[in-house]
């Protein structure tokens, strides 16, 4: 059961995502789990909004929201060969962020298709927020 309701996406947004997906590397949750088992998963990066991160996230993820990732990525990961696996709610925002990081010269960035919804049911360790970290602001 997902903590983030599915939203209807506009045709323009879907076209933008479809275009980005023609240029990026994308994997599903089973491929990610296999990479983890092999010790080849790199750094998992959650690109969702702050309130989504605070509610729950993958235990080994770090947070760089879609709103700031392009601004902060070079300070956070100066080595542009670092393997980064990006996820969002379902794989759309992470596809856009992956495309942008690739344009910035990052060579090993992958978008996780299915995003948080796939992680949530995957059996991977999760961190869930308590009532003190829940936010009603959006």
C-alpha cells in the first residue's frame, strides 16, 4: 500500500518523460536488487520532495530532491563517474533528473523504473518517519 497516491499526469509532462527515457539508462527493482547483491549498486538517491522523504524512504538512500539535485550534485558527488541510482515515486521525476545529470557530464546515472512504489513492496530495508517528522505542508 503506497503512501503516495498516484497522480494523473499531463500529456506535456508525459511527453517530456518519454523523450528523456530515450536517452537514459533505466532499471527495474529486480535489477537493482541484483546489483545490491553483487555490491554494484552505487549510491541510491531519492529525488522526491521533502515531505515524501520524511514520510518514508529506502534505508540506504540519500536525499537530493528534484528541485535541488542539479544545483547540488557536483558538490555532493564531484566524481562524475560515481554510480548513482535515482528514484522518485514511480520513475518519472527520476528519469528527468537522470537525463539532466547525464547532460551535466555524469556517466553512470541510472533511473529506477517503478521508483518508491517498487521499493516499498520489494522487501528492501525502509526508514519510516514518526509523527514528529510528518509535515502537512506541501
